[in-house]
């Protein structure tokens, strides 16, 4: 070393020369890192593109620059005057559910539909695309004595309607003029119970659908002049009308529900991608360890000529860091390129135009995760270069002994782990989800590391008792040996299988809860918009119908929680779902049957004092409410402040009638309202019950619970598929690690086979030994994956979904079989060359 040479320059020079032989030892390192980083970058790129498109298309998604919404009522003259004073144009939309009916009598076909009644100004932005193509005004015009209507193709097909055919909504008859191809404000409508039908508001006169107390929303879309101050208009509207039940939304967040879903689903998939990166980390650590073991003589030679340990450490830190930067760059490029290339192919499947472009945020996030993963998983193997002695140059000592690297390294590793967690939590849409996922990954790694340790200890103990069974003894001795193949295989493959096992258990239990458990307790129908003069006859007629077991009814109103204890509700309890929009509420003089009051007491029968409220106990705890607190609810523009006098259990999972808030009847006296009903019937009687109710009361809307279950199942299926794809990346990374571990042990297997052949072992015995050790490692990985999947499934179902958990054995057995098959395949592929090697040549080469 020259006097002017710095340790960094010396290390750079040595590292460059040492890499002249190529990067052969880093193949698994590079592939694992590229896969993990690419998966995270791809998910982040898609999430960023969709979020940007939602923001860019906010006005089109909303149908205007801003929207003021009301429940159960139209805007008052004062509210209309406000809109006219601030907007260049206003469009009124009435949104409700109804039954579309085709035919007469017993031959009639009925289907639930979401009706959008619009005025002549609709749509303010964009155009409704129809088939056959025509302007919306023409489609909705009166022709052949009937007003026109347009509907979603799926609804028209279900009812067997062709263009020009007639159907009814309530008492009004309409003519199907066209099918809806795309509506500018319909792209992100969220979860709807029925396909959409658009009609003119004026055409509903006399239909009997919008009676006092009927369930509907009125929405007023505003087109503002250029340069209008949205913040100021919103603030003015909130101050003037929020206490009257007005809800504000504008183009800055045109589809808040979709935005929330995309953000949370994207964050979750990134977290699943982190599991893949953790699997890759195991492969990275194994690859670096194997690479450094192969450099033992080089390290010993450097020490023999006077190189300091820190200089040698810096040499390999530079090598690993340089290769890591290359792999991360490749991973980021692949993760960005894949969505960009695939975007044109998926354009027709997306409800909005999405421009997928390279984005700095997702690329930076993926790169940071990649760098931290490399640092965390290579720190320990790199520090072992300090343990290599110069004597290793003259003795075949193999890799350095495993020693405690010191508290400094332990604190550094802990700091890197904490930094990793903090970044993941900061970037996640739901911090609790990030902490739970990372905790699950850490727990799985700990379980798998423990399983690998137990497997090696158990194999060591059993190998001494396998006398007379050479194949079994050799397999057990190999698993228990000093090589770390068992640990790498169990950790990498086990974590990938654990993610898949967790997804399988959760998906199976959700499907079971919906397909099996829910139909056992859920009603057959929800009936809404039952008028007060219809409820007695409705109850008597359906209760006496053959095949009907139970009919529950309740008065139904909707209100917006505006204040808690006199303060703004959102300031007190945040963005809780009870405060998000309007909620159903009812009244009762006495507690309904099967009501379980857990705190406080019900008001006396006939009570007519200040309003009192019974609140759902679980939701009250989440909102921080207790007995004696006051809750202000806006009902039809009227503020009702009620004191909580009781808390009760409400089980929403049964799909029966359940209200968060119940008031004493006097509190809602005079408020126009309708009734809702749940009808429990035999499946064979459902069609007759629907036909009978719809024929007798055309204004009443029936919601078949089975159809709702099917819609929920579709959503869950899509989420499960997306999660399974992300988990597949984790498993693919595990497969790469598995192959790398098998390849790293190739030389040892060849030497072992040569020794055994020399001692008289047959090829069958040697092959059986290799297969058995692979099967043992795969079974261990699969066994831990089953345990982790069951624990994760129980935690999600019990603590998140609040439903019972049942172990699903089919996917669990498939996981174990997959683990055994994967390790067997990899082990046997790399065992065949070892069996073909000639003992003399192998043994002579080691002299």
C-alpha cells in the first residue's frame, strides 16, 4: 500500500480485481432482489397511476365540479338559491332502488335496479354512451306513448328486454330506448345492489315510488366557473347547510370510496410484496454466505500479506453493495416497465382512462425497501470475514466458525429493522395493517428459524438410532450437518408457503361465512319503501304465506350524525363509518324481541320527554361514547339531540334488521318515514313471495339477499385473486432460493456420493438419501406454513371480521404436498449429476 492510498481506494481496487472472474456466485442474490423489488415497484406504479387518474378525472367521476347531497328530501329554496348563486349550471339527480318488472301476473319477471332520475341538464360533464348510439335527450324522450329509459346491459339481459320493449317501475311504464355503455359519473359508483336504470325525473310522476318517507337521495351537481374558489364555496355551504343534513363532495376527491380502496389495497399488496422481499432476503443471505465461503482462501491470503480486517470487510461490502445497486436498478426498471407495457392491454377493462407512467415515488419506495433488505440480511454474513484467519490458506478449514459478531453489529441490525418498520408504517394507508403484516412476517420467520433448528437437532438425535438403515441415516446426518441448506430451504420455502396458507385459510373462511353460514341465518328478502298505510296488510299477508317462517318489520329513517356532546362529530371520533354519510335509524316504544341491553335501561313505554337514544355497544366503544353522552342527528333537515340511555348488542353479520341508533317514538313524531321488513322463507317459496308482494304493492322494493351475497362473493374473489398473485411472487422467490440452496450444495453432494460409492453404497441408496432429506425439509416448511396460516386465518377472522374460524384442511394439505414436491424436485434435479460423477475423479480433485 502506498502512503497516499486510502483504505477505500485499496478496497475498491481489490474488489474490482476480485470480480474479474464474474458474478457467478451472485446469481441467486440478483434474481431474489430483482423479483422482490420489481413486485413492489409494479404494485406502487399501478397504485400511483390509478390514484393520479382518480384525481385528474375527479370532475368526470363526480359528474360536476361539486355536489351537494340530501337524504329523504329535495333541496330547499334556500339551498337551491345558494347553488344558483355559485354555479354556472346545476343538475338535479334522484337516486333510489326499485323493481324493474316485465310482463303481467305469474309470468312477470322482476329484478332489482338502481334508478337514477335525471333532469334535462344531466350530464353536466361528459356524455352518456349508449347502444345504439344516440343522444341521451333522444333516448329519454316520450315516444309511442311511453317515456324512454336506458339501463345497464346486464339488467336488460336478465329481464330479456330488447330495445323498444316495455317495462315498469312502480306504477309507471317505460320504453327501453338503449343500453348504457358508459356513464361519465358511473365509472366508480362503488358497490351497488342492482344494475342501473336512467329515466327522466318528470316521468316518475304518479309512479308511487317517491312518496313521503321513501328511501332516496337527492344529488345536485354544480358546474362552477373557471377560477372558482372550491375551498371557500365548500366552507360557506358547510356553515349554512351541514346542520340540515347536507353532504358536500367536490372534484378534488370525485370518488373517495374508490380512492380509499385503491390506496388500502395497494398498500396491502405492497406489504405482501415485502413478504416476498423477506423470502428473497433469506436467499440473499445464503448467497452471500456461500460466496464468502468460496472466498476463504482469498481472504486468508489478503490477511497473510498484511491486509486489515476492516479493509477486507470493505472489499466485500463494496462488492455486495455494487451488485445490490445493479439488481435494485433492474428490479425497479422491470417493476415500472411491466405495468407500462401491460396498460394498453388492460385499458378496456378499466372504468376510467388510466395513464401508467414511470413515477418517482413507487421507484424510490421499492429501492429503499431493497437497500434495507440487503443491509439487514447481509450484515451478519459480511461480518464473518473478520473471523477468517491466515491459517486457512494452508488448511482446508472451509468457512469460518459461526461466532457472535458483537453488540455493535446487533445494535446496527436492530436499527436497520426499526428503520424498515418505520418506513413501511409511514408509507402504508393503514398503519395498523402495516404493523400487523410486518409482525406476521417476523413471527413466520422466527417460527421457521425455530423449525429449522429443531429439525437439525432432531435429525442429529435420530441419525444415531438409524443403524441398519443407511439411506435414512445418511439423510438425517445431511440435514443435521454443518451446512446451512436446511435453514435456507425451510426459511425461504416456508415463508412463501406461509403467505399462501394464510391467504387460503382466510379466503376459504370468508367464502364459508358467506356461502354456508350466512344463508342459515340471513333473511330471504329485504323489503323497503313500505308505506305507513301498507305495513299492517303487508305484515299480515306475508306472515300467513306458505313457506314463510318469520316477518320482521321496523320504521325506517335516515339521518346524519353531526355532533357528539355539542362538538363536531368528526372532530370527536374521526372518520368512523357511522359518521361517513347518513345512517339508518328507527324508533321503538319497547325493546324489540331478542334485544340484549348491556348497559343502561330502555325508556318507559309512552315516554314523551327529551329525546333518548339506544346506541349499538360496539360502535359506541369505537366512537368513545358512553351512557349520558349526547348525539345530534340531522333527520330531514331537523336537528335532534338525544341522550344515550342504553347500549345494546347489534349483530350485523346476520343480515337482519339492525340499527346503530334507536330513539323513543316521540323524538321522531311527525317525521315522514316508511317501513322496512325482512322476510325469512324457504328457498322454494322465495319466487312466490316476491311475486305476491311485488304484485300487490308495486312501489315496494325487494332486495334478494342471495343476489347481495353473490355480489359480495365476486368482490372477495377479486381481492383474493389479487392477493394470491402477489403471494405467488413470494413463492416464486422462495423457489429461486430453493434452487440456489440446492445448487450451493452440489459440490458437497458430489463429494458425499463419491465417498458412499467407494464404501459400497448403491445408486438407489444414495438417491433415496438425497430424496429423503429434501422431503424432510419440505415437510418441515409446509408444517410450519400450515400452523402460521391457521394462526393468521384465526386472527383475521376473529379480530378483524368478527366471525368464527374453521380450519380448512384441503388447502393445508396442498401446502404440505407442494412444499415436499418442490424440495424433492429441486433436490433430485441436482442429485442426478452427483450420482453420475466418478468417485476416483472426485476424490483425486480434492487432494
